[in-house]
C-alpha cells in the first residue's frame, strides 16, 4: 500500500486531499508501519505545498505516469518472451549499461532511453515520435509501428541491431538506417499537413538476387511503456488496418499475409520469426498462412498486436520502397479517401517547400559554419511544430502540456525570430 500511494503522498496530494484519520485507518488496515507514515508525513512537509499553492495540473499528469508505471511493472517482468521496444530491451538487460535492477518497488518507467525525436507540423496538434531504433508512435501514450526485415531465414528487428539515425538536412524527417543481413534498409518518417508517412526502402547491394519480406508491425508499446490496443482489423479492399475502431494505418500495396494476435495468443513476433525460419528451407504457402491467421482480433487485456508481411525480390542493385500513411486526428469513420493520396515522395517535397516558405517569413541566420546553421534551423523548426494554436508545449510525449515556465522561453524565441502569427494567439 505504501508503494502504491507513495508518488501521490510525496507530492503532497494525499495529505492535502484525504483527512488524516482516513490515512491512519488505511495504514492500520494494510499494516503500514508507523515509521513509514512518519516518513510520508515528513516528505509532505518538505515538499512545501499547501491547498492554495498545489499545482492541480500535475494531478492528471502524475496519474498517467503512475498508472503507466504499474502497468509496465505488471507486463514487462512477466513476459520476457515478447519483443520489447528498445528502451525496455536495454533497461531489462543485466549486461547493458542502461540496466535498472527490479525489486518490490512496483513501478517500471523508462528512465534511461528518453531521447526520442518528434516529427510534425504547425497545422497538426499531434507530434508523432520516433525512438532511436525507428519505432514510430503516431499518437501520445498509444501504440506504435515497428519495421522488421525477414531475409536468409532470420527476422531482423532494429531494436536488436546497430542503428544510425539522423534528420534529413534540418527538416523534421527522421531517417533510420540499419543493415538486415546484407541488405541496407532506410526508414523515413515525417508529417505532411495532418498525415504521418513512414517509408521502408530495402536495397540489394550484393552481387546475387535476394528475396525476403518487410513486416509492418503494430505494437502495444511506446517509448514510455505499454500503449494499449483493444482491437485490430484489416480491410483487404481498402488496404487499411483499423486500430481501436478509430486509428487508420494504410498500406500502398496488398500484403501477402496478415497475422493478428492477443495477449493470450502471445506475441505475433514469434509467429513472424517461425515463418522466416521455415522459409529458409521452403517458402511457406502465403494463402494457407493467411487462413491460419486472422484479419481481426480483440483483446480485453489491451495487448492486441499484429503484422502484415510484404515480400520483395531484388536483383543486384535493385530497390523496393514500401509506404505507410496514418491520418492524424481523423477517425476511421470519417477519414477521406484522398488523405493518403499521392506518393510519399510527393508529400516529402511538398512538406519541405512548406517549411522553407515558413522559415523565410521570419528572421534567418547564416554563419560560415554549416553545422551551426543546421542546428539553428532544426531548433526553430522544433519550436514551430510544438505550437498548437493558442498553446505551445515543451515536448511531444509526457511534456505535451502547457507550462507557462517553458512557454515563456519558447514564445520569446519565436518572437525574436519574427514568427508573431504563432506567438500572438498564445499570449492572448
């Protein structure tokens, strides 16, 4: 009980909101030692908050963090056979420098790998994030998409590989590169308007013809923990996955197979691994695999997961590029058929022209140092994409809330650059 209530009492919330006699009663019921209660009362005093100065905005923020920590603790330590996102893989590995020992604390948080990158636009209130292994989280606190490559009988998962990551020039386009077996792979992630685009380019740099598969996986994780998914279904006619009856993931081509799973059925990554291992000797029948799997699933535990498999066959020097688009802020019922029209390359060109035009409206700084120029432009773009009409937020995930402390610095910087059309609504 003391572990569960600790974060709230430490912040002074419980001592201020719950009568002392009720706390004493709960302590007696759950056998909390008097020494623990004394320490909690001392922590409340040292926090220096009272009913007048208590920042109530912190209550929902801390409630989400607290409940996420409990869910992470319950899931990750008991399901080590799942494919974890990069942060959990490193933090749970005793051989990794980021290892955090687990005990009876009862909370598991990402405290070592908090270096994701936001993509977005001033026109969109959502800023999708990309983790250092290329996993993409379109919506805050929710699910993610991961990209796996199957070739040579092995399933290559970026979180297990050496990955290089960079921005495309200074634009909010995250480029993730790795080698799957002998195949160079390049992932590009960006937002044009209110649509997220994610492309997967596979190149055959070897002397022999090579075949394999791209797996687009829907994962119930994000860079801060479990991102619950209740339902997934695939519409073969429209090439769309519909997640939780609201979010859409659209493919640019038909997959050869789709596999959906629940918490009870286990991680779909294990199914993909078995398929790739079997295909090293004999290519499995895609039709029978599609029948064996299911194109729709519901999971009461909130851990539904799925992947679609898209095969490729490359001659020496050949390339194949797969495109995924996700409308941001539009439900499955109202999404327009034209939301994902055009190629990702068309949208990338249009996005960079929009940013160039926007940057020209304000002050520009040019120095003899190209690295400094890139950093200045990237920082300015970060400020602009974090504006949301009459609000500005210091981050795309936990910090996606309006804090006057951070806004003061951010608005001042935007104003100094001359972007008054963005700062005026916030100040008003």
